[in-house]
C-alpha cells in the first residue's frame, strides 16, 4: 500500500512539473513573439520555432522562412521579475542574414542585465 502511495505521489509530481514547464514555455514563447514583432518587425508567420531545455534555461530555436537553413537561438530569461530576450550565436552554423541585427540588440540588453 505504501508503495502505491509513493508511486501515485511521484506520478502527480511528474505531471505537475510537465504542466508547469509547458505553461512557462508558452508564456516565454509569447514574450519572444511579441519581442520579435515589436523590436524587429517580424510577424509570427515569417518564422517557425521550437523550444528545448538547456542548462541555462529554455532556448527557442527560430527558423525564418527566407533562411530555412539557418537557425537562430534565443533565451528568454526572467531576472528580477523582468523578462529579457538574449540572442545566442550558433558557431556551428555560420552566419545568417540577421546575426548582426540580433547581436547589436544583445549587447545593449547584456549591458543592463549584469549591472
């Protein structure tokens, strides 16, 4: 009987963690979409994205319709209650058309993040 209670508790914890991850991912994805539209005038229909978990948090891999061979990586971070988008350059892929644009914004954000 005790084993069954532990199994049920463990299963409920896993389901809860999975649900919280997906809620958090949806919130961060929405923030990234808003950021790309607001700061770079990119509509949702001009790219596709998927998320993965890394040691640094949730990373979004964005592929633009006009650059199907290049994937841009973005971290959406919350620091002191404020959400930030940080672009992560992928060295293995080489340069894309938008690297410079995203890197320039990145330096301004990183400057404020670590003060």
